[in-house]
């Protein structure tokens, strides 16, 4: 039998989540929704177009920045955002 190199970390995470079930609910409500939106809206297929770690980091940074800008415009409105930037 072979074990994944991080199997011990996976087991610790599982124990921690089982001991504190509301932790996963909190994570789902704060992280999963924006990440799911990013995969569909910014990345299209949910896959990175660029390869290597640097390319994926750059692509994710652009996607996150555009997502945050879109959210800011939806919350504040274009006019208020431009006024705040001036």
C-alpha cells in the first residue's frame, strides 16, 4: 500500500472538521461561493489557460482583481467608485 505524502495532514484536517462541524459551514459561506463564481465567470471552463505556477498565479490574480472590481461596482455604483478614486 502506498500513502499520499500528505496523508497525515489530511487525517488531522478530517479530525479537526469532525470536531467542529460549523467550521465547514463557515468556510462554505465565505470561500466557496466567490471561488465558484470565479471558476464560471472569469475562468470560463474552470481551468487555467496559462501553465506553470507563475502563469496560474498571474491568471488567478487577474481573475480575483476583476471579480473584486465587479463586486465593488455592483455595491457602490460606478459614479460613487469614480468619486472615491478622484
